[in-house]
């Protein structure tokens, strides 16, 4: 009887894993096809988009750029300068100094001639106390607001403070260490202007800046990372955005918008309760909160990704820092299901309940658990001499080759469409590293995910920790201020920086 039960159990497990793999491979194929449709549609729409009209429009939707900063003295000046140079007619930059213990605030005060001001701050969303709000005494930096607050222990608290200070109907959530394309705002606003539905959030591709040539917060030359750990992150991001998020966008089922770059409807974000300061994955949580609010109030909505890379960020180069980051993400995913369990398979929540949450459950949350059980099972049948080596080797080779194929295809596809790298030698070198990814990087992510689940299960405390930025800016260029005419800039000096565009 025991042997029969054991035999049935083994067959059930093996068949279940087979079905799971087929479903995963089918999903990858579907997302790849949808990504292509989104890219082609964007190319078609670009023929009719008139960016110049929007740039000179007196009724353009205002955007508040919110950039939390905690101990970012290595990059703070060059990156804030960069944020002030967006090609957009109506925006403000809100830097939230989240209780930095280094000289981040003093550098900002000195560089931008900041003074304390009686700025209108409405604490709609609860945050740690705000100490002071600064504005520049120079007209050239009139778009800059610096909010100095007590440390909230997480980015969510700082972003909520930025939302409270924001004057415009849309806000861009980014990190102050990120380097953004000058056309970021005008490109992210396009889906909002073109959609008939209410677009509650828009995202774009994110890449690693570690080996790029950077000058005063501007990228002059895009290069793939030289350091192996950073290269694996570049590969991961390329695959995720070019064959994942764009595909989900085509189905209006985007699971999350990156915390490093996302444009949001401020009114909907506030109605949804803002960012959850207790979440380790605030970028996923805010999308769920906003989507849930729209469903609860019977409003049709959309979340979009656009097929352009608009943001570069410095990736962790130390194992300790990367593992800490991914442990936090894994805990955040677990928290997401614990907080919003009633959404899954609930038709009231439409695609959120019937597509996004089931996908996150089976192919994100459970994937590390299923893989870990599979490894344990393989070890057991090897030790007990029950393994069919011929079949096992074929299966492992198939999984490995499929993984490498998907990754290499995404890298080549990305280069053929967007031409980020000047040399195909760089592309081939990056693609070659994908051969090592399943052996070196993926086990690290698997370990981090399981560690995160265990930490969450047993309630272990975890701090966000310092990302240990090394600083990307190589030179500081003095800004030359020139008067710029226009309906929103009368009698104002706007700093124009010598820079090169990231792409056309």
C-alpha cells in the first residue's frame, strides 16, 4: 500500500512539474508575441505624435518628479542637475531628503542656494514628520523643492511625503541616483493622452549604468556592465522588460511598475491610500492598491509600458547588497498576497484578480518553492539510485537551452530595435554571459527568494540597508543660464546644460 501511494505521489509530482513547465514556456511565447505587437504599435503611433506641439502647449498636464534621497552625496548634485533638464513645459522636481546622515542636504543647500520657505504642504498621506521645506533663492532653480524629513525607514514613506508636497496631477516616482532620459516626461505622458481609458500608471525600461560613460548626470556612451554581477542584472532587466512587461502591457495586465521609474495619476494614488510604508515591495503594492480602487469604484483603467529605455540605475556589485535587495523583494511578494488575498480568482477585480494575481502566485511566488522541491527530489532519486540518467540529462539540457535561448533572443532583439550599444562585440560579450547565468546568478536569486520567504514566515526584522552607491558622475560642468521664452517661463532663467541625448 505504501509503495503504491509513493508511486502515485511521484507520478503526480512529475506530471505536475511537466504541466507547470509547459504552461511557463507557453506564457513566455505569448508574452514575446505581445511584446512585438506593442513595439510595432508604438512605432506606428510615433509617425503621428507631435512632440513639439506638446512642448509648447500652455495646457500640458503638470508632472511632479519625486526623488527620495538617503545618503546619496556621491551623486546628488549631478543627478539633481540632470532632473532639472527635462524637455517638458510644466514640471517640478521634489527631492525628499529622508533623514540622511551624510552631507546630502548640506550639498543641496550650498549648490542650489536653498532657503527655508513657507511652502504649501498638505499631509494627505501619513508620513514621518517633515522638518523643513527648501526652495532656491535663484530663479534658475525655481522648479526645485527639497523636503527634509525624518527617516521613515523605507522609500514608501519618502514618496508619500513627496506626493503631499506635489502640486501637479501626475507624479513621476524615481530614485535620485537614477539617470533619466531628457525626454522621459514627454514620452511617459503619451499613453495618458492617447488612451480612452483612465491610465493610472505608465512605466518604461530600466537598465544598468555601472559601465556607462557619464558626465554631470548625463549618459554620453551606453556600455554593458563589465563586472559580472552587474552584467547578470543587465541581462535580467533586458529580458524582463523586452519580453515581459511589454507583453503584459499589451494585455493590460501589468503586474508592477518599477519603483525606479513610474508615472502615476496622483488623485488615484491618494484615493488608494498612497504607498504602503510597511511593504518591502512598494512598487507592486501601489499598483495593486490603485487597480483595486478602480475596480471597487467600477472605473475602467489601464496600466501601460512603453518600449523605450528611459532610466539607468547603478546596480549592486557586492553579493551581500544584492542578496539583501532580493530578500526584500521576496518578502514584499509574500506580503502582497497576505494583504490582498481576496483578490485572487475574484472576477470583481477583472484582470487583476483573474490574470495578474494568478500569474504572480504560480510563476513568481511559488516558482522558487517548486524549484527547491525539484532540486531536493533530484538529489533524493540520485542518492537512492532511482534516476533515469538518460531522461534526466535530456530534460536538464532542454531547460538550460530554453533559458539561454530566451535570454539571448531578448538581448539581440533589444539591440536590433533600439541600438543601445555601439558595438556588436559588446552585444556578443553580454549574450555570452547568459551561458553562465543559470549556474551562477539564478541559484543566487533562488537562495535569496527562499531566504526572504523564511524571514517573512518567522517574522525576522530587516532594514532596507544602504545600496552603497559608488557614484557615477565623472565631471561637473557649470551650467550656463539663458532666458527661455514661453507661456510658463516668462522672465525666468532656465539652466541649459551641455549634454548629449541618450537616444534620439
